[in-house]
C-alpha cells in the first residue's frame, strides 16, 4: 500500500508539473483528441484488452483520445506520415525502424514471433531448414517486423506471401496455399480466440524466431512531453492490478458462451 501511495503522489506531482503543457487555455476550443492506431478489432482478445488500458490511462491524464483501426502495415505508414499520434503496442524492433515514434517504457505484455504449420514437420526446427527445402511456400502478416526481418532476407519473393492478418494466414495453411506461416503470438491469439478461429484449423507451432520481446505503447515525437506522464500512469495502473483485471475481462468477452 505504501508503494501505491508513493506512486500516486509521484504521478500527481508529475501531472501538475506538466499541466500547462496539456491544459487548454481559458475560453479556447477543446483540444483535438490524440489518435491511437490499432490493428486489432475491439472484439478481439488483445484488441479489447489494450483499448481498456488506454482508455483508462488517457482518462486519468485528462487527455482526449480516439482509436483508429487499420491493418498493421497501414498503421505503420500512418505513423510515418504523422497521421496518427501513437500505437497501442509494438515490439522494440518497431521503434528502432521508426525514429519518429517514441517508446512509452512500460511493458504491456510479452510476445514471440513464431512459425506455424498445418501439421508437424519432423526434422525441421530452424528457419534455415525451411529455406533449404526449395519447394516450401510461406506466408506472414504484413507489418509484423519480427517476421519480415527474418523471412525477407532468406526467401525469394516468389516463395513468400504477405497477408493482412493472422486469419488470412491460417486460411492459407488450411487449404494448402502456404506450407508455413509467421506471425506474433498476440496476432495468433486474436485469430484463434475468434469464433472462426475456434472452428477452423488449429495450427502447429513449429518454432520461435528468437526469444520473447516486450510490447509497449509508442507516441509520435510531437508528443514527447506526454511520454513520461503516460509511462507513470501505466505504471500506477499496473501496480493497482488493472492490467490483470482487464485481461480477465477481455478473456470473458472473447470466450464462447
């Protein structure tokens, strides 16, 4: 409890110090909402969970905010063009490739990038094994940098297909149009928890592409002053157990009746 009170006092002081930065002047028009990019539908597991976290965080910061949804690659392009103000959760490789986006250094969750198949493939345990079988066709979710950075240098373009979302990759595996599919564990969780995913192909995870990575929010550099406030708010919420509570709510929302 003492730690929670300390975090609360720190957050209060930080908010007061930065209030002139974000508070609108008297008689001015309301501030335009920040636009946060999301690639997952609100009805999805991760999509609903991350939205709950962000709604509460921005409410506490008294900063108006709205979500916009698009495929992952489109969200990345919107960020590069300055058309959105932030993203709900991305891996460190994304920040390294997009200097215009600033890390909000609070881990929401961990994720892995993995190779999935319709059935086990004995004797194949590395990406090089897939590459060396020249007749195998792969797919990956467009914009998932953890997959793109590994697959694109190793496979000829005619051996790879980029798809908008995990459900499309699973569909390709199911009908034999792809021999393997790469996506993040969060994308796969969304797809497999959806009604179509529960009824469709249950893929086999062949192997991971490296270890776990932290997923965190990002804000556009024009909002640099908001980054420490956002981070402090998320840390306070995490200490209060809200991340876990929202996770259980999201699980309930996306589970079959």
